[in-house]
């Protein structure tokens, strides 16, 4: 945390390294005083939640936590030892030690968005798995932007302590009437030693929505961290470059699945610092441009011996009119590293389509099958609700939308 | 016998180069025809043209299938009319699982998948189509797909190439089943499909009884005859004799 707030206040004018600069003054502050919902399955928000992989009836979920605009709306955990779920503000009043985790993984002066979260003392979700506990079913969180011309500004903390494990699904969405709004979400994630965390972030926004997630993860010794990111529907401007720092023997896997529709500007990927001996990482990005702008970034930084890392950016262009950039970067500071990358941008090869057609599939069916496989091939075990969304997005694309 | 396939004075180009220079050929219903010819003579191009692949452009001539002119039809329209092809080097289809493709391409798909072990393909159904498959695995995958597809006319492009001795028996017998045994979702049905088979070694002829053979040279069919006679001639004298043999077949 900075010694004084001046540096952070100065950072309010600091443009982000990537992505279009968003004028924060265009938006009002989102409300912190929001409706408390006891049964999300019966709420009006069910439709939005399920679009982003959040199960409204909470079946097979260890817990659900929902923010509407800037206020906690729902928090419910199944009886489960070793799991704490609440808002960050509540957790700060409950756990004195938590302040040591605040703004430790993320520098608040990183850019104007982190500075804003810091200065406004944004609330968010706090999820903690205590040492030695393995949470059986996924914990799900939902961040819903419900008011037009406002900014949702949240700061989340996830802690998976030593020898513990957790799977998290976090879905973020806008309601129909909140198209022109901004989401700023800072997430600091701490994975202890010999621990596991799978963190899946699924987004579905409006055609004008601005989105600036800021996620930083610290992964302890011999731990595994998987980060899945999915966006299939149109969005205004989205820029995110989540990072992870790995200790000795730790692994990180980043999987990204994007569709850039006409009018969408998406700039995303993953950055991994391999700081510990023998740590390893893989960044896989699969994207489709349907006439939008797509930039798939990946950066691997090898700072320790015996690290292994691979980076793969693949993109299919289905329609003219947009642009597609694949930006793979490798950086090594010691000799004993094994780091590779591959990138490919282009249309679907004609011979692949015709091969499927020779089995009797028509051209649209063949293209859909290849596109669906191309995208979902990057993420194992896609939730069924998301599979439905993926099918719908592909079907829409074939109709020329 | 009714003609299943008839090709009339077919000319076709790949890029700028004319590969097929007036091909005439026919395959009757239930007939197995073999296509011999040196490397580069246009055999695989002819098969790709019959299947309708867009890498080849027909400049003149006609392809008739079951009496219908299919020269302008798309690949899937030809497949739906009953043409199937076993490719020699099919493309990798990243992200598409073999089992899913078989299910999507045929109403018999689910049924055929139960027999995947008979093709030694039971462990490949969740694999991406052709990705990392060996020569023999590709052949077995193609045969499994064609068994589900059940075409009336099959193009087999070197079914035995790249197959080890252990697998040749399996591939040979599955090709035989495909041509002569047939299988329907309603139970086994005796049927005899037509086929055109490219072979260099003639090894596949140990498993299937071919009725007629064609020899292709420099983009044309230069002669036809009994398969074993022609194979013997080619093995003894190569394709050199074909240059002097003027047995241009009249269709």
C-alpha cells in the first residue's frame, strides 16, 4: 500500500498501458445501497446470471455471492467447514490480518482504474478457504451492472491457504437497461503452498459497456492456478491483462475464449512471472473475429532456472471489417529456461470445411462444428449453461449478425 | 448394368496447371474399378474432382452420378447423393472430436460408434479428427466414418498406403465389408456398393474383387482392362508400355 495517497491520486489521470482510454467522469458512481435478495432463483436477475454460468438455484454450488452495482445483494454458503464468504468490508472488520492482503498483489497506481478503486475504498467479494480444506463444489460470484451511465467499482479478495483447494466461477453481466456503463473490477488472488485454485471468469455485457478488470494472482510453492476467461457476446471496449507470479514448482494455466463481434474492441490475455525454480506456465488463447477488434496478448517472463512455459494465440477471422492482433512475448532473465510460443491468425482452412462436407454436413454445419471445437477446445469441462451460450453465439454468427 | 458414375471429357485445373486433360471413365452399379497410374498422373485429382473439392476447377466436361449432372454441385450435395471418399491425407480438424463428427454425419453414427473397437478406434473417439494419427490410424478412422456414412459409391485413395503389415489385414477386411457386406441401422443388409480404388501395389486386391481397371497417364485414361492382367503388365513393364498401347476406351 502506498505511504500516502498522493501517488494514487496522481494515478487517477494515468492511462492504462493497453486499450482505449475511458473518461471516468462520464459515469456516475454506482449505488452501494442495493436490494438484498434472499432467493436469487426467483429474482429478476436469474436470466442474466445464467448467461454467465452462475447457477441461480445454487444446485451443486458451495456458495453464491452477488453484487448489484456497488453493493452486496446476496451471500449464501452451504454448510462447509473451512470456507469464508462475505463482502470485503465485512471481512476487514472481522479479520484484522486482512489489511495486509489489501493492495499487496495489485499496485493501486497501476492505472486510473485501480487508483479509482483504491481511493473509493471499493467493496467486493471476499472468499477464503482455510488451510487444509478442499471445497467440494464450486463457489460462484456474480457481478451485475444494473444502472445505465454508472460505474461498477469493486475490489475482490480470494485467499486459498496452504494445502487447500477451490474452484470459483465468477460471472459478470449487465442488465438490458444498463448498456452504457463501466465495470472496474480489481481482484487480488492469493494461493498458498501446495494449493489449487481454478478461477473461471465469464462475461456478457452490453454493446456499449466499458470493461476494465484488473486481476493479479500470487501462487505459492508447488501450487496450481488455472484461469479461464470467456466472452462470447458483444461488448463495447474490454481490456484486461491478468497476471500471476509463481513461486518454486508452481504452475499457472491461462485459457481465453473470445468472440469479437462487430463494434466490439477486446484486448485481453495473460501475463505470468515465473519467479520460482521449476515453475511452469501455459497461456492458451482462442479467439474469433466477427468484424470486431481483437487483440490476444500473452507474456511469459522467466526469472528462475528450470522454468517451462508455452504460449499459444490462435485466432480465426470470420468477417472483414475488424482487426486481429496476436501479441506473444517471451522474456527470460536466466539461461536455464524452456519457453516457446506459437501464434496463428487467419480464416478457417477450406480443406477442413470441405472434409466435413464430404461427410454430408452442409457448409454452415461444418463451419459451426469447427468454430465450436476451436473455441471450446481451449477450456476443458465448459459448464452446460455456457455451452448453450456458445452454441447461440455461433448460430447468430452464421446468420451474419 | 446401370451406370453409377460417368465422366465425360473432363478437363480440370489446379491453380494455373491443367491436371485432367479429357478424362473418360465409367463405373457401373455394384462395380469395383481400380485406377492405376504413375505418380503425378492425376488420379488423386480425379477423385478430388469427383468429390467436388474447391482446390480443383472443372474447365469443361461432365460428371454424371446416378444419371444426374453433378459437375456444379457442392461437396455436401454430392455426399448426400451417395458419394463417399477415403482420403489418403485428410486434413487435421482441430477441436472436432472424431466421435462427434461420426454422430453428426450419420443417423447410424451412434450405432457405428458401438463397433469402434472392431476398427481399433475405441480410444480415438475423443481425439481431434486426424490430429496426431498415424498412417494406419487415419485409414481406420476414415473407414469408421465411411461405415457410418454408408455411401452408394466410394472413392478409395490408396487404402493400403502407409499401413503396417499388422494392420493391413484389418483395413483390407473393413474395406471389403464396406463394399460388399453393408450395414444399416435396421440390421445387416446385403448390399454391393460401387467403388473406384487407387492402388499402386495392388495389395488391396487381395481383399476385394475388382471388376475393371483403368490406367491413367498425363491426365487421361489411356487404357482399361482386367485388373489382374493390367497389374501384372505394370509390375513387369512399368507404365512405359501404356504410352504405346492405344486402347483408348470408348464410353
